[in-house]
């Protein structure tokens, strides 16, 4: 890939921070900038996709699922018909929406496919059964559903990190942020907030990382309490 030279002016403190992060990751600042720009451009292009693209997606879904949606006899039958295609229908804010079963991504509203919640309820003679919920610590998307390249990358970052700032910086360069989920530690897409997996799925449970780094995650409320206890003079 041919690269073009670009002059970039940065505040001194930002440049200094970028140099520390790059040094910790053993990459150049230029590499970091290219990766961050690549992700942001891809995100913006996806967010600003044209209406024509949406219409093509709906047309494809209608061709794939239209017969099953039209012939399903009840909610269980509909779920059974959608499952082999990798989709499921869920109740959302008084309506229904189509989701990808593998990752929990919302695809479109049922009404956009011509089958609103009201239509389906009248046809099936019953409201939609509640969708089974998962506990926060269990993780919304297990590691088995993360693509192998990303799974390997997360594992490598967790195993190589020397402390919390190092791990946070490594993941930030991948567009990932850490969030506490009860007693577990989740990896989330920084741009969308979507939960991808837990740290336990890609290398270490939260308690193991606390022991390894010698302290809790900086954003953990217990981290402040622990530091305050350590600073309190002993009688």
C-alpha cells in the first residue's frame, strides 16, 4: 500500500501522551493514527450509508424471510422458522424487531418487513412471549461468536499488558473500552457501546487482573475506597 506524507500539528501534551502509548505498544505514532483514522472513516461511512442500501437490505430480507413470516402459525413456529436463517424476533418498545442471533445486532423493525407487532398478535391470537434475558456477568456475546482475529488480538493485549493504563491504552487503539459488569469486566465497542465479551472469555477474569496489576480498575468504585483505606492513619 502506497503511503502519502501528511503534516499533523498536535498540542504538546497530546503528542507526549501519544508517544507513551506508542512506546508501550511498540508501534509508531503514525501507525496509531492510521489505525484510528481507518476505524473512524469506516464507522462514519457505515453510519451515513444511503437510503438505497437500506432498501436493498430490506428487499433481501423480505425475499429470504417473507414466506416464513407469512406462513408461521404462532410465535414458537415463527421462532423455529427464523432460527435456521440466523435471526430471531424480539419485542421492543411495543413493537417487534429482527435481530441477528449470533451477535444480538438489531437489523430492522418487523413493520419494515410488512409484519408489525399488531398484525402478528392478531394472527397468532396472543402477545409475544418474553424474550429470555441473560445476566450481565454472563456476557451478551460469548467469545465463540467473536471473529478469530479479534479474539486473538484481545487475548494478546490482556496477556501482554503490564498494568491497567497499559491495557486501557492497548484496547483504546482497537476501539475498545473496559466496563465493569457486576463482578465481571466487559469489553465494549467504544463507538457504539455494544458489549462484545468479558475479559474472562479472552484471557483473565477481573479478579485475576486485579491481583496481577496490584489494584482494581481505576473506574471501579471500590478502587477509591481501597485507596482511601490505605491512606487512613492506623491507630
